[in-house]
């Protein structure tokens, strides 16, 4: 098992990163190191999601650095200050609809930001030894990516690790570029590297512009439920803690130079998922499910909307003995309960920049 000491988490104030840090510092007996969270706190980042962690571990095992991953001097200083030996790179612009309305931020953060981290790691981890410069072999860069790089499937088949890349949105194209850069740094400079391509995550702390939290909150607030197109688009859903458990097994036991697909083996048409969610919210809030259903509104489709994603994660299961721990039913219940019990968090992430952006692009929704 690889030993991690000073772990740089990028984007740790976002959805998946903050869940990762919670579990790493509170429920991972195999980890005794330090976590350094670098996050620019864009509209999607909320340092408050880690206030409990900061109170318990701040200054001893948890350090927050507000910085942009495209800012090379800042990233270099952080590598030096904390003697980073592991990078787990979550930071990204992550929302497909935003990438269609404004691709530039995606190219900047996802492509230039990933390049900056890779290059700073390359320099920091190259040591002078007898016989010339050598890349350290006790370090690791893990790049967190998405199944969207593989493009769109018809009704049959699955994405495997050897499926050819075919990104179709500015978001997925920027993530595909970052994946290629990551492997280029492994092949060219020998940077120790692993990479994961995961399907749709759901769970606590997800920014409520994404399908599941948006729908939960709209149901509770009696707002329309905006379904893109015919609603028969298919996604494979995985609970965020199961995604993160897979990332942990890759960074501790995965093979350098390898990529691993992560998925829930859990495909749902959006409209069928919505029915399930309506049942849970209706029962928790003592509402009539038919009244909620009547608020489903088919709206204009997302341009270039990928029809189906489905992941073959047999490599991860076979090599690293990973399996999902939560059924979809239980995961959805945990998620609904979390959003119903965390009004303050919802209010805080919906304020400020997010509200302005939503109102400018969609009107009040
Ligand atoms: P998110 O949008 O919730 O969080 C992204 C975080 O990155 C935020 O805290 C934000 O402040 C930070 N960030 C953005 N730009 C930055 C910059 N230039 N410098 C520093 N920090 C910056 O995203 P998420 O859903 O948690 O996704 C995390 C990663 O997982 C992304 O790389 C995404 O592509 C990948 N992924 C997400 C999913 C999913 O379903 N959400 C699925 C597969 C892969
Ligand atoms: O597949 C992994 C990807 O999953 C990640 O890489 C992305 O970061 C993450 O945002 C997610 O992308 P999607 O586009 O699949 O997620 P989103 O929640 O935006 O949409 C899920 C599906 O629901 C998709 O088919 C579009 C549809 N949808 C979404 C919204 C926000 C609606 O019908 N109505 C909506 O209002």
C-alpha cells in the first residue's frame, strides 16, 4: 500500500472534494498524513462545507490555501511550503450547461490549471542524483476525470478504459485535454500518475445546479421541475462516497500509468429517476406525489445533449476489489434527507454570484 504524507487536494471546497476530505480525515485509519486543500472558491466552492474539519484539524492535519490552480507561483509556493508528495486533482469547472454558455473558464481551469499542476509537480519531484536528474518514485499525481470524455452511447454497450475519446461539449473537451496532458506527463517525463473516469455522482454538498439537488429543492419549494427534451437521456449514478472510496483505492494501490473507470452500474432515464425522487420527497414532506408530478415541465433541450453514458468498471473491481456500498434507493434517501436538513448550507451556496448568474442566464428558476 502506498504511503501518503502531504496530500494536496485541489478543489476541496467543491462537492466531491469536500466529501473526500471529510472521509479522509475522519474515517480513514490507514491515513495519518496532512491534507492541504487548494481552492479558488469559485461560485461552486464553499469553504463552509469544511468548517467542522477546520475546527478539528485546522493547523495540524488540515490546511486551506485559497489560490487559483492556474497561478503558477502560488502553486509552486504551496508545493514547497508543505513538501507535497501526492496530488489528488478534483478542481475543475464541472457543469456542462455553463460550459455551453461560457467555455473560456473551462479551458482556463481544466486545461491550463491541470497543465500548471502537472508542470509544478514535474519540477518539484525531479531530484538530482548521481548520473543525472531522476523523477521520484515515492510520489503520485491522481487526475480525477469524467466518463463524458468518451462521448455518447446508443442503447447498447459500455465505456471501457480503451474506448476512444470523443468529447462533445466544451466541458468534456476540456476534461479530455486535461486527461491527455496528464498521460503525456507520465509518458514523457515519467511522472507517477493515475487517472479515473467516473460517471454521475450524487450525494451531500452537491451544488444545486445539478439535476438531483436542483430537483429536490424545486419540489420542496413548489417550483417547476425542468426536464430537458424528452427526459429519456440516460446517466449512470454513483454515490459520492463510493466514487471517493474508488479514488482512495487507486491512489493507495493502483498501478502508475493506468486509468480506471468508476461507475455505479446503475443506469436511469432522467424521467424515471425523477419519479423515484418524487416518491422520496413526497413521503418525507407529507406531500401528494401527483401534485409534485404535475410540476414536471419539459423545457428546451441542452445543445449537443449526450444520449447515454454507461460505465464498465470491471477493471476497478477486479484489480482493486472495489464495489459500491450503497444501493441507489438508500443513496437517494440519504441525499434527500441531507438537503432537507441543511437549509443554511443551501442558502449560503445559492447567494451571491450563483444567484446573479442564474438570473442572468435563465431568469428566476
Ligand atoms: P464542483 O464544481 O462541485 O467543485 C469544483 C471545485 O473546484 C470548487 O470548489 C471550485 O471553487 C474549485 N475550482 C474551480 N476552478 C478553480 C481554479 N481555477 N483554481 C482552484 N480551484 C478551482 O465539482 P465536482 O462535482 O466536485 O467535481 C470534481 C471533479 O470531479 C471535477 O474534476 C469533475 O470534472 C470530476 N467529476 C465530477 C463528476 C460529477 O458528477 N460531479 C463526475 C465525474 C467526474
Ligand atoms: O458523467 C459525469 C458528469 O456528470 C460530470 O463529469 C459532470 O461534472 C457532472 O456535472 C455530470 O454531468 P451531467 O451533464 O450528466 O449532469 P447534470 O446534473 O447537469 O445533468 C444530468 C442529466 O439531467 C442530463 O441528461 C441533463 C439533465 N437535466 C439536467 C438539469 C440540470 C435536466 O433534464 N434538467 C436540468 O435542469
